[in-house]
């Protein structure tokens, strides 16, 4: 009688061990499957003619955009409406949002301003900036109807001449080509390109740089 009981106990332990191992493998598999898909903004080509304007500063720095903590998070904000904000648990930005927007905006501007040097803040460069592009973003997602929004403000000024700032509010919208996250990120990239178009126009409209001629002027007698 003892042998069948011993055999039953051994069999029960074996099945229990198999069950624990299987549960562990399923748990590991579940952890792997929960990793979010990473998305990145991308530069877009301008739809406006590219013109060489002599008054545009030669070296331009794009300051890291100001983005509220509600948007500047790893998980992408999918819907941002009047009184609510929701993230996409299975979708995340590939890098912090603020510097990513700054680098994409700098790449967009470089394409629109051939012959100029454009870089993002904190990039390794020894060339001092002659002008600055500054962006504040307050909305950067879909609304409940599916439209994608980029709102905030844009300002441009020469280095050392903050009194001559050209500022404009941003209230840009786009209709994505689909309902997925990829389509939303593509639409946000297009809107960032439109910000670059607006920044280009304002860089071209900057007043001439003040004269740096420090030579002594001839004395004029009365």
C-alpha cells in the first residue's frame, strides 16, 4: 500500500514542478510582449520655394522647446482634449520629446535654409549662434474627433537683440491618414515642418544686424 501512495506523491510533485515552470515561462513571455513600440518624429520637406535671403543669419540655434510635463513623458499622449489627457500604453517616444522636437525642427530648418548652419541646443559645436528659434508647445496630440494639433508659440530673434523678437502663436492642425499611432506621429512631423516654414519666414524678416564697425569716426568741426 505504501508504494502506490509514494508513486502518487512523486507524480503530484512532478506535475506541480511542470506547472510552476510553465507559469514562469508564460510570465516571462508576457513581460516581453508588453514592451511598447517606439516612435520618432521625422523631418519633412517644405512645400514652399526655398529662397536665399542675404539678411538671414549664418548660424542659427534652435533652443530646446518648452513642453509641459503632461506631454513630455515616455508614453505618447494619444488624446489631449479640453479636460482630459490619455496616453497610449503600447506606444512610447524613442527619446525625450523636448530634445527630439528640437532636433527635428533644426533638421527641417537646415533643409529650408541652404548655406546656413542650423543646430539644436546642446549640440556639440564651437560656432556661436547669431540667431535663436524658440518654441513653446502646449498641445501635441489628437483631439477626441481625431484631428492632430500643435499649439503654442514661436519666436525668433538675433543674438544679443532680444528687443527685436518676432513672435507668433501656433495653432496648427492636420488630418492624419489613418487611426493608428504611426499616422498620428506622421501628422505631428508634418506640423513640426510647418513650424519650420513659419520660423524660416521670420528669420528672413529679421531687421538687419546692427553695424559692428568700431573704427573711430573722423572729427567734424562746426
